[in-house]
């Protein structure tokens, strides 16, 4: 009716945004969608017009929070699907690279100027979740499960009224940015702490756009050091330690939520500051090591380029998991499958083979919330459904009640169409040892140590050297503390592990 009365007025229906029970969560998601829709639609219109002016006629795909992509028309109507697409793209890119390079279990670590984002990736596949928080609100849409903490390269260090040194959540952002970037920043940041410790700024950075001013970094930290009664180098070390401790707390909560042991995982570091801080976090977590890909600054862009076409479909059923309830799944499952295939092949124009996965939100009768339980499409009888849910409940909560009645609330179907993926090139083998370009005094934990500086472009497969070391490249700086060793693999990754 609204569309007939006012055809140009955008209308968001909550049951179309995400058709589930629980009207509060559904309404919040619809309100957020309506809030951002006009501006996103305007941006997409301008973007499409700009491409047309340039003669670009290929289909346009927009990244989604669930790690997939969608056509531009769907993006205009369902722009809330994009709200966490940036972090999701980074995880998809990291998962692809990790799988191609043979790292089966990684924790992606994406650190930029304002936050550190961490996700669990197993065999190239990220974990997914619902209810990710945006400000004060939970968005109830399927998303790549990413934990974020307000600790990045631009996070500001300060002393509270009780004389305690703190870091974040305020950030210097990109403008004015850290003091050492010479853009007018005056407050000390994590990046300034690394510069004051003489651990960055010894090779070209930012493709000529950034020049690290070590004196400015020390000047920004000096007032904090004076108030604390310690040296600038000690203050810098404490700033890094506090930032890493906040990341540690968030990652520990993430690993506990998914029931994983970080000692079985590598940290896969990317973003502008990921490689700068990864070893410090790996030391606290006890991970197997750190992996730094050849170009950490563009892993998120890679994720957007290689993401599959992907969409989620859901139907609220509310049935008891018994013989009658299991039989009742056939019709809605067929409808979901038909709708999904029409979306992929009809609306998106995909001509390849569809990949379909099935799950359900199931709970014990009387429970307030459900567990998403993976299902085998070939085993949807009541006994198989109950067994799958008991296993999921035991995995998440440590126990299950095989005698309790079980209810299936929502049936979920995810359809994906694979997009082309680039092959990773191998690099040349080393003909001799790695040769640093210079040696500087780097400060680790307040101690000055002779620290070789390597140029990333000079490293070849098989090169190996021990920390402390600094590896510089245009889009990031990798800092290797004492007690770690670096080896370059055949794909050019830096594989950094703790020495015995």
C-alpha cells in the first residue's frame, strides 16, 4: 500500500529483512536497514554511474557481512547485509590464503588504525554467527563471526586520574593520525610507541605517503613517561603491553566461545598494523606462530575479489523433533531450495554448480535460545536430528540430555556459487643467507638490542633468521622480538615461530 501511495519512498519490512521469530531483534535489524538505506542507495547509484562513464559494463557485485557477494540491485534493497562486509572480506581473504598455503587452523588478526579484528578459520572456512553488535544494537543477520577490540595503530595512550597508563578506545584515526606521521597529531598512540622504540620507520612506508618522525613520537610519549616517572622507552614498551593485553582478553573470550585451543593455531596477521604487533600477541596466547602474507595491506581487498556469491534463507517452523515433525520438514525445505536456486541462477545469473548447506536452530523444550545445528540433507529423520542437536549442545555447553524433548524452531539454507580464484605464485629459492640492509638499536621491553632491518622484497624462499629483527615493506612493518625465528616459505609468507 505504501509503495502504491509513494513509489519513491523506501520501505523496509522486517519479515523480509530476516524472517525469524523474536520481533524485537527483527525490528532492530529492520530499523538499522532503513536508517542506512537512503545513503547507501545514493552511493551505489553514483558508483554505477561512474563505472558507466568509464565504459565499465561488467556486472557489479557488493560484498556482504556473511562473507559472500550480491548483485547491486539486491544491495540497494538490502543494504543492511553490507554493514560488516569490511571485516568479513578480510577474513575471507585470510582464509583463502591460509588454505592455499597449507595452514589449516588460523586466527586471522586484522589490525588497522582503530581496532583489532580476530576470527577463527578452520580449513579455510570462517566461523559464522548472529547478533553482531553495531554500537548499542545487535544486528540479527548471518555474519562472519569477528571479535573486535578498540586497539589499533592509532589507539591513544593516556594516564587516568589515578595515575594508571591506559590505551584506547579513543583513536587518532587517519587524520591527524599518530604524531610520528607528521600530520598534526599530538597525542601518543601505539604506532608512536613502536616508533619511539625505534622499531618502525627504517624503510619506505605507505608508497611515499608516510614518513616516520621518530623525534615526534618520542615528544608525544615524553609527557606520559614523565608523569609515570619512567623513561620514554619504558613508557613505549608499556603502551604496547597494555594494547596487547586488551587484544589477549578479547581473543581468549573468542577461543573459549568456540572451544578451541590457540596453541593449535597460527595467527594470520594483516592490515596496516597486524604484522607490527602479531608476535607480541602470539607470545601471550601461546599460538604455534605467526604468518604474515606477502602484501598484508590488501588482504581485505583480496577477500572482496574472491568471495563467492552467497545468500542465506530461513523459515520459522516451530515443530517438535519427532516422526511427525521430521516429516513436516520436506515441504518447507523444498520451498527454501527452490527460492535459493532462483536467487542464484535467476537473480544473480550464475551458471555454475550451486553449493547448498543446511542447518537448523534447535533447542530443548523450555529453553529460551537455540543452537544452530548443521544438518545432513540425506538424514533428516527424527533420530538423526536429535543426535545432531545433542552433539552440538554437548560441544557448546559440555552436556546433553538425550531424554529431553527437542524443538526445531528455524530451518536454514545457505546457497553459494563459487567464483574464480587466482593461483598463488611461488617465489624464487634463496641462493644464500638473508642480508639486512642496516642494523639499528631496537627497544624491546625497555632494553636496547642490536636489531637487523631486512627489506621484504629481498627475501626469498628458504631464508631463515632469528629475532630481534625488523622487516620493512610499503604496506606494513613486521616486528620480530627476541625469542622468535623467521622462515620464508615458498609462497613468500613470513612464518614466525617461538624458538625453543
